[in-house]
């Protein structure tokens, strides 16, 4: 069944406000926020990684419905073509294009960034959304552990290589999607790729998502230090029904099938729809009420579901020294320099 994307007849631009989420005014505004609050985005260009499903697809569809020029990044041309067709069905006349990119392959990331820079003068919003979880221990061609490579290193390299387009925009935004799993993550800086410690697929996902959150906060510090007006924000979807737990090419062994079955049951019984799981990302990408360094997640119990609100990042993600070391190693691993 085709699902419609609600597009308001009028989307008045709200006055920019810099307020704390603890104020009554801000809480009331966010408690009633839906994508219908998003203002017209005509003239804005957005790039979303992992846009073929889940949070990425819902984000792309909603931003396209607000007249943004949406560039979807997918792992293959087939997935890209299917994504464009699905969004066009939901949003006739949407301004869409696609770039193929394999985030675990840094050469592919570099090629994709070159394609974008050659066809777009500016990038108003980069949504670092793509990720994988539940993988057995896999490594890319450079020896980087796969979950960390896709979720963090690929996005780090992409952000670095798209910096000229971000600089060309007026107050560009970079939104990096983390997860509740970041709360349990550990960044072992002497063993980021599980070469010396026993591998755990749960711990690997927590590490990658903590890296996402640490990166987002450090990126804002570096934007500020460089005098850039750009905003870096993080978001997490709470518990959302997506296929991130089983959308991979990992070998389909018994443990993998059990993992996917548990994830399927959780999606059916406990999770909120992916449409609502995308709300924190959409809020971070579009709201005039955010500030650089904000972390947006659901307002409900345990941050599992509900309207978007500003939430607290775990202490490890707020540690500047840890973030600086992660940044240094990320630059070395990716072969790029970022701010």
C-alpha cells in the first residue's frame, strides 16, 4: 500500500530562537513537533547516506516533500533507482538525484564526493545516517572492522571531502545519526578494530555509535575554532522499526539468523515506525531552534519513542581529549584532514 507524505499547505518560517530545552517554551514546542513544522526548503540541497530504507528513506521523503533538492546515497545503482522511484511515487515532482557509494570503501567515498562536488555548488545539509549492526567480525580491504568502518570512518571521510560544499552554504548543517547503543559503547583507542580484544557484535555497534556521537560534538568544536557558521548536530531514533539489524551481506549462519529473528520480533512488538524514528533527524536537520552540538532524540520513556527533544550525550562522547584522539586516528585511517 502506498503511504502518503503529509505536505502542509503553508509552512511559515519560524523566528530563529536560541533557547535551552529545559525552558517551558521549548519543551511545549518540541512536545507537539511533527514534520508538518518543517518550513519550505526550496533552494536547499541535502545529501543523505543510507537513504534506501529506514530512517534514511523517511528523512529523504520528508525533505523532498518540503521542496529540498535531495541527493540519496545508496550502495548500488539498483538500490538508488528503486529509492528514487519510491520517493517520486510519494512526492510527485520531487527534486531528486542519486550517488552510489560504499561507505566501507574509502576509495568509493572519495569518488562519490568528487561526483557531488562536480555537480553541486553547495551542500546545505549532510545527513550521516547509514550504518550496519549485528555483523560477525569482518574487515574491509584496509583492515578496518566493518561496523566501525561503515558507521564512522566512511562518514568522517565523506564530511572531510565535502567540506568545500558545506563552506559554500549559509550555515550548513551536518547531522550524524547515533543510537541509544552509544550509552554502552567504549572507544578503546589502542584497539579500535578488535585486533587484540575478543570481538562482540553488540559492543562493536555501541563503539561505532559512540564514535558517531563523539565526532558530531567534536565537529562543532572545530567549526567554532575555524570560524565557520556551520552547525554539527547528532540525533538518535530511539527504538525504531528499521532493517539495520539485517540489511547486510553478512554470512547467513545460525547465529546471524537468530539475531535477525530477535530483531524482527523487537520491530514488530516494541519499536515505533521508522517514519517517527526519523523525527529527531528531521528536527536536527531543519529546526530553527537548534544550536550546534545539540543531541536530539525521542522525548518518551527511556528515549525509546515520542516527539523530538534535546537529550544528554553520554560522558564519553563529551570528553574533548577522547574526541581529539579519535579525530587524529580517524584522519590517519582515512587519509584525510578535516578542519
